């Protein structure tokens, strides 16, 4: 937008609105004349905005930047509509004037100064979205994995986050007939071990009785006792496997 003295860009102050975040917007003023132009920025809501500089001078055939900062907001307006407005005033100033020389009287119409005024709106826009991650290892000709929805718009909601850890579940692959044969063989081994253990226990009892009747009081051979214990361990192992 432009008036007789300055070109103003943009015509609307656009703020990418986010709650509890301070947001800034730049306003560019271009002097298209051979005069010194003094300017002043006003707003309908001075507590909400900070303007730097709010007054200044644009040299002939040059430009200046004005930074408008909106303070962090705790609540979002209804329908994301903002009623705040800004007013940019500008006048022809004395050659060689500096920003320190700019006074409120220079913008007084009652004093006979020719003041040009431009009204600017405040518009809230959506904040920029982060770029979509590109999956590595994609090949030409492969079908896309719904990076674009059916209507052509980005649809981040179509994706489901992958779990942090993925573990394949393994199912038993043994042949049922082989499993039955193994169980039968282990059962036979267990039965044989049980019978052997019973026979050894009987012989052990007989040895004990014979030892008690023997005048010499000889004991049971240590090797025989060790063999009985070993058979017991083997039997316990077989029973655990079955």
C-alpha cells in the first residue's frame, strides 16, 4: 500500500499466532520522494504491542524497517479474529532532520501540518508447520505410504507412530509327530530310571540289614552309595525334561 510519501509493506500486519509466545512482524517503509519524511506509529491497543521505532525519519529515496512485537497471549481470540488496528502518520520534514528531532507537534493537523495517515489491520495466521520428514531408502516406482491424502492435502493424522521397540513373536515350528516321539522316549527313560532306582533302593536295604548282622560291622561300600546318588540325579533331570 502507498500514499503520497511512503510505500508501506505489508498492508496488513500478519502474526503467526501461538499462545504464550511473543511474536514479531516487520513493516517496511519506502520513501519514494526527494524529501525527508518523518513518521509516527499509533495503535488501538498500546499495552499489547511494542513498536520499534515508533517514530523516525525515512531519508529521500531510501527505506526503513519498523518491528512490531505482540506480547505473549494467554488466550486465543474467538474465530482467530483480531480487532486491533495501527495508524501510520507521515509528514514532510525539514532537510537534515534526525529521529531525535521528531516531535508530536509535527503530526498535528490543528497546527496546519499536512499529515498523511494509513490504517493497518492486524491479522492472525497459522504458524508455519515443520517440514514433513522424508523416509530414507525410498525407491522409484514404489507406491507412496499415504504421504498425501486422497484430496491432495497433507494429512499428518493419517500416520500412526511406530512403536519404539519391535519384537517378532516366534511360534513353535516342531513337527507334532516328532514331539510325540520325543515325549514317549523320555517317558520310557524315566520309567527305566525309576525301576533302576527302586531296585537299587531294595539292594541298599538288604546291604544295610546284612551289615547290621555282620560281626565285623562292615559298612556299605562308598562306591555303591555314590552310584545310587548319581542315579537319583539322572532321574531328577529326566523328570524335569518331561
